[in-house]
């Protein structure tokens, strides 16, 4: 890494877990589990749009 050669300290990991306070929806984001983050929302693209009562 060029930054390391220049004496600039770099983070040890490539991914950063963002706290819930960082987002408007107040949900934490873990880059190792993006699907879990998306599934934490009540509204999803694969949710049923019609309900039939028989």
C-alpha cells in the first residue's frame, strides 16, 4: 500500500460496522451481512402485495 509506505496508518479491516445512530432509519449496518440489514426493514420488495381472505 502506498499509504503504508508513506507512514500513514491504515485501518486493519476493510469493512466498517456503522452504528444505528449514523443512519436516518436508526438501523445498524454490518457490511458482512447486507441481506440481514435489508431484511430488517418492515417493507420489502418480495413482501406480498395482495391478501386474499376466503
